[in-house]
């Protein structure tokens, strides 16, 4: 009876969830463009939350932001689904997007 609850873990995709959203994935270039728009334009209570958080963190030498997947889902459901389903593929794209947004924001600040 002890062998029944062994230490093995198995995974089986039974196809209970339709992957229709993934059949129409954003390309990496589209995902990068959408994510950059999200970072620059997502607002919460009249504040561009992620843009301001990125600038504040970088000013402190902390080169990251914490992203609420629900915010991304509200912005673009397909993109949020792709991140949840394929994080190894899309997190590096998002990291690149953050770098590009930070550089563009710094250039804008210097021009003012």
C-alpha cells in the first residue's frame, strides 16, 4: 500500500482546455511592441504605474519591476495567456521591452 503514494509526479495534458487563444499568438515582435505600449501607457488612478515604477526602481539601481498578470490580462488577454503558457519564451522578450522603454524614457527626460 505504501508504494501507491510514491514520490513520482506525472503530467497529462488531457486537452480539456481549448488552446484557441494560442493558435492566434502574437509573434515575438508583436509581443514586444504590445508590452512596450503596456509599460508606457498602463494607468492606475491617474498614474502611469509601470512607467513610473520602472523609472523609480532604476533610479535606485533596481533594474526590475513586478508585473501584475491581471493588469496585463486586462490590457491584452492573448498576450497574458502567452506569458502564462510560455514564460521561457516571453519573459526575455519582456526584459528587452523594459530595456527599450527605459532608454526611450531617459532620452525623453534629457530632451526636456
